C-alpha cells in the first residue's frame, strides 16, 4: 500500500523521495546517539564507578579503614534516601545499618547482610594494585573484595536504588547491614549484632549473606556451612637413642595417627572425586602443623628420638555429619590413650543451633528459598541445587538463633577467586547481579504472608 503523500509523485520522483527519506532516517539512527541507550550506558557506568569507589577503600585486615567505608556507605544511603545508623559494638569497628521501611511493620523484616572487611593481599603477585579497582579491556574489575564481598554489598544498594526510583513500595521492611570483622571470626561484628537488642527490635525474618562465584552459568546458593574444628593431637613416649628400634616412641605413635587421619581424608575425598558428594557435604581434614624434634643450634639433634610430638588439623564438619561419631573416631583412632596420646580442640564450632537442631536453613517447604528460586528465574538467571558452604561465614551467627539464612552471591561464569591473587569480577556479571537482587528484594519485600503461613521462625 502506498502512502497517500507519495501518490502524487511520479515513480522516479517517488524512488528519489524514498531514497532521501531512508537516507535521513538511517542518519538519524546511526549518527545521532539513541537517547535511551545513552541513558542506560550512563547509568551503568555510574553503577560501576560506585562499585569501584567502594573497592578502592582499603579495608584489609588487620587494619581495615572502617570509618572511610562507613562514610562512603552512609553517603550512598543518603543519595538513595534510606535511614541510616552506625553501631559500634567494639571501638573503631562501625557496623552500618540502613533501613527502607515497609508498609506493614508487623511483618518480620528482610536483612541484606554483607561484611566490609577483606583479607590481606600479597601485592607483588597481583597484576594491578589490589585497591585500584582497575577495569581491564575485558571488562574485568580487579580488586580485593571484588568477589568477597563488596560486590554483594553494593549490589544490594544498587538494587534498592533502582526499586526506589521505580516507585516500588516494600511491604516488609528491608535492612542493609555492613558489618566489620567477618574475616577474623565476626566476634565484634555479626556475632554481637545478632545478640544485640537492636537486632531483636528489627525483627528479622530472613537473612541473605554471601555465597561463592560459580564457574558455570548457574548461580550457587547455600543453606548451611561446615563448622571448623581445629584439632591438635599430641603423642608422648620414651626418648631414646636415634639408633634404637623400640615400640611406643612419640614419633611412632604420632605417625600411626597421621596415617589413620590420612586414610579417613582419602575416603572423604574419594566421595567428592566420584561425584557422590559435593565438597561441602563431606568432612574435610587437612594437616596444618607438625611439631616435633629436639632443637639444636644447627637445626635438630639427629641422634635423639624425642619424647613428644604434635600435629594439628583443620577439620570441617558439615551439619549433616554425625559429630559424636567423629569425636569417637578422634578419641579411639586418632589420639587413643592406648598409644599415650591426648588431644585438644583449639577451636570447635557447634553444628547445632541454640535449640539443639542441626545448623541448616531448610530448602524444601521454606517460602524464602522458593521465592529466591523464582526471583532468580524471573530475572533470567539459573540456580544450581542447594549446597553446603565449605568454609565459615557470618550466616552461622543467624542460623544459630534459629533464623533462616541463605548464602548467595550472584556471580556466574566466574572463577572462584575469593582470598586469591588477582580477585576480579566482570562488570557485565556485576550488573546482571544487580538485576537479580532487584528481582529477589522485590519478591521478598512483597511477600505479605503472616507468620502462620511462613511457619514459625523456629521452623524456618
Ligand atoms: Zn566473605
């Protein structure tokens, strides 16, 4: 069908007109910037720049610049329009708590949790200064904390910023918490926070905390974590001349134990290698020190069998394991009295919550887990099956109090580089993660069922 405007033209003129029309149209599209695209690009670069600013604050243990981080976070909160407060459970260790009030204050709130500290770096092993947040030509942003876990803290803020500007109104209150000291056990951070009166008043119903990067296209989500047991075993025996063969020397007794531990370690590792279990589902045990020998000015005395020998092990126990059976194994096989051995836990984290139940956040029949899965799917993300986090996170302080906590850091197609050299996150993955959180926060904050339908907190 011809356009009425063109009907009065001859066919030559009509072709000419069409050509000119298309020429102008093409120029308009190709040469002039598309305002929509430009705005989106400006917005993305602002989002990335804010992420870089947070990464550039050196919050590495043992002397994190917490105040600088707190000032930055408070300024972000102001620009978004969130209520903010700084709480110091220990002097010089600020915890930043931000609030977006929901329309129904009777409903338990949502806690978006992150830690502000990072682990130290060996700068000479990095391609870029670890606190420069250098963006390379592939779009990778290099910085300590890019994965663990300044990305998550800033993604929460960006998602909230977008939801707020879109006019979204949460039903449940949303809290964002930026806590110190996770990398040094969280005692002055998450632990005291979870124990505080402030924590009681904010009536938390669900905690989101960190997860791990995923080298595949599927995000990972964690419902539990392994508890660290740090074990030292000690053997004693008669000392003797280095030339003598006799039974029950300290070294001989310790070696028998080490062999026993090694066999157990191999059996657990085989379960992972064969694909029967995930890394977080087995008991891991690794020898971390050996202490024996009689010192001499040049090293060790070589012709004396010592009377004492010790070894230390970092053991990680999933809440699905039987801790009593493991303790029996330690007492009977790894440090038996019959071989003149003793043992001591340098640290032993419980695998139970304060109600005596395994430290696990339910996945089935847990509305928060279902909402998370749906929200990730809606934002075109894929989620792997629920996992046990292989190491410790601050989630344990919340799970210990019977609260559900989900470990989730939206980083797909990304190598796991937490605590490693050249930690990075790609900017496209980071931006995608903001969308994922936008979807999750929207779903969580809109979930208006009352406690009767959520289940009691104890059941969650
Ligand atoms: Zn972390």
